[in-house]
C-alpha cells in the first residue's frame, strides 16, 4: 500500500532525511520519500497510520490530518 501524508515543519534536505530515516526504521514501512517543498511524505508498505503519525511527530514534525 502507498500512502501520502502532509507533514509540516520540514525546511531542508536534512529534515527530509530525518523523516525518511525514522519511518524506514518501522517494520511495516518498505520505503519512505519526503519532499520539504511540497510538505509531502510518501510511504510504501503497510504501517499503522497512528504509528506513522507518532513516528513523524517524535522526529519533530507535525502531521496534518
């Protein structure tokens, strides 16, 4: 399954890498791709939506629901 989320607070490539790395550590995430210019994160896999949001927020960013 592929999911796209709007994530606020990413302002550079380092932010993108932080979000991607945090998500890719999750067991159910196959890959993650963040784009700070569009505030979008694309997630490939089958993770729990609440766990994804919590992981992103734990990394210091805000998921717009």
